[in-house]
C-alpha cells in the first residue's frame, strides 16, 4: 500500500438517520484519489448491511451490538455480552486493517469501533445529526479528535474542544437528480405530487391517515400521491387500504412502496412532503425544496422532533401538526391550503432552499482528512 493512500473506517447504523450521513461521507471518499480502502462497521442484521453491499469497493465488517435495554434484565445481560464481543471485534479489525482514521455517525452500532479507536489512539471524528445529541455521541465526544454537528445549538451539549457546525451530509443524488428525473423514475407525470413518509421505519399515525385520504386525494383532486409505509407496516397497510379504496391499484396517481432504497427519488419528486421531523430528514428536505407538513414523533429523545418542527415552521418552510391531532379531515385541510395555493408552495420552497447546507459533506471530509498523519 502506498504511504500516500489512506484507509478509512466508517460506522453508523440502525436507522437511516445514522446510516445515510455515513453513506454520504463514504461516497465522497470513494471519489478521492488518495483513498486506498473503505471499511464499513455495522450490524449485518440492520438496514446498513443492505445499503452498504451496493458499494462493491467497500468491505462490510460485522458487529452485532444493538440498542441498550432500558431495564436490568436477562436481555440486558445478553446485550452486555454482545457489546463485549463487539469491542473485541473492533479491536481485531483495527489491528488487522490499520485504519488511518475512523468516522462515526452515532448509534450503538458505532460505539465499539469509536471506543476502540480512541483507546488505540487512532484518529477519530464523530458526527451527530440531531439537535439533541444521542447518548453515544455524548459519551464518545470528549475522546474524539474532531466533532461535527448539524445544529449550532448542539455545540453546548457535547464536551469537546474541537467541535464544528457543518450541517448534515447528504447523498450526492440530492444535489444532482432533478424533479423531472425523479418523477420519471417513479412512473409519475409532471404534475402536483404529495409524498407521505414516516421515515425508514414507517409511522403508524401517518399510515392510518394516508389510508383514509388516499382515494379523495387522487380521485377528487387529481393529485399524485406517493406513500412510503415502512417495510414492517406494508402488508397491514395494503390490507387496510383495500378496505377503504378497493380499486387503488387502478389509479395511476397513486404509488405505494414499503421503502425506497433511493429515497432521493421520492423526495425530489414531491411538491409537498408529509413526514416526521428527524434532523436528517429535514436536511434532505431542504435540499429538495419541498413545502412540508411536519408531524413530529411525540416520544423522540429530548423531544427533539418537536423542536425541529417548530424551527422549520418559524423559518417558513413547514406547517406543524401534533401527532395526536392528525386525522383525515385535518390533513386534507392542510394539504388543500398548499396545493390550491401555488404561490404559498413557492415561498415555502424558497425558505427551505435557503436553510439548506449543500456543502456539509465537503467540509466534513476536509476536516476528516486533516486528522490523518
């Protein structure tokens, strides 16, 4: 291996909020001439495995640790054992592959490699996507050589002498795919399009409401509707929508998918997006310039989704709705206030674009490379 070539470890797993920022950095590093090899440390039972295996140049290194049980029980004992095994695996991976630098995006999956990188004095950079940093980020930050965050407000919540606010890195396709290309990819026409998505895991409240309003949206108003149900909710969703809308398969205005591996096509196709208010989702939505209706998950850690959604409302690119208040008539009313008012959508779109941070990936990679000796 040439001394000028660099080996990178990247880790982040469990949910799209941890995985996709890591994938964005991975994409950027693959384009760098001085990249020798990239290894991705993740749980093979999680969605990161299916995503990373699409990149033939990247080798997946498995660890089996997952979220920590909240109560002391037999499951907690099993979790401790898995964590210990994962720590030893992380030690083995570092000794064998000798990374020049480690980059993680949070979640329990990234904890073993982050701790071992710090212990073995391998340069470590972590990125936290949320307005309220997670437990792993808070624990690891004091030992990391560099910390990047998506929000200025996060700086005061992490103990680090080397912390920067970059925004969230997003996949390159959010900058390159056009609305027309996205619609063509999904078999849609070039007309008003609404996307309802509960994120990578799906959301029961959004799914139930989508079932109720689908027929009215696509038939009465002749608006295109794209729905991501989440993989675990898809079968139940199809069963229920068949009861409400028996001929849903015949309507070309309606697209229903359990999950979009290439979520940028769904987001870029939409004029209006109804979604939760996770930090990464909002970063992606800003780059797409869609008007938003945000329904924050009410049980998110430190209530960060409500804070995100209120900030988006104040900036001017989103309407706000509490989860408990969402029903068919409420959502129809909010959607009509937008798709019957193109000027309002245009103003919200402009506000969304202004809030975007399109160069977060480049800034993070620059700082990551600066750690390499």
